[in-house]
C-alpha cells in the first residue's frame, strides 16, 4: 500500500530530507557515502532520513555488494506530484469563485 500524501509531504517537510531528494534527482542513484559527502551530517543521520523517505514511498534502497544504493521511487514522486496538481486545481477553482464574488 502506497503511503498517503500527508506522509509524503511530512517527510519532505524536513530541509535535510528535501536536499537528499534533490541530490537523488540530480544523481539518479547514489550511495550513503555519495549523499553524505558535503552534506555536513553523519552517515547515520543520512541513513535515518533515507529510511523516513523510503517509508513515505519517495525513495528506494537496494544493496549492491557491501554498498546500499538509493534512488527516487518514480511512482511515489509521481503520486506526490499528482496530489500537488489536484490541490493546485482546487485552489484555482476557489480563487476564480472568489474573483467572481468580488467583481459582482
């Protein structure tokens, strides 16, 4: 079962996790070492953040020998994007109604 949007957005609400998602979007796939480099946080902290993102369905981890490699979960990212699109459409509708009321 895919996590709901509130779980995904809560996971993305942390600045460090959002940076990890951005780095994975750029890299495609990265190891803990790759993600820790220049981040100013420990490997353990990066691992904890990745586990939260994995639980939210936004990233996937796989083991490659002794290394754990991470990438974005395309279906999870697409689900979050679809929810944002739905919210955007709802707000546009509300704003259009408000505009009509104000202009009348």
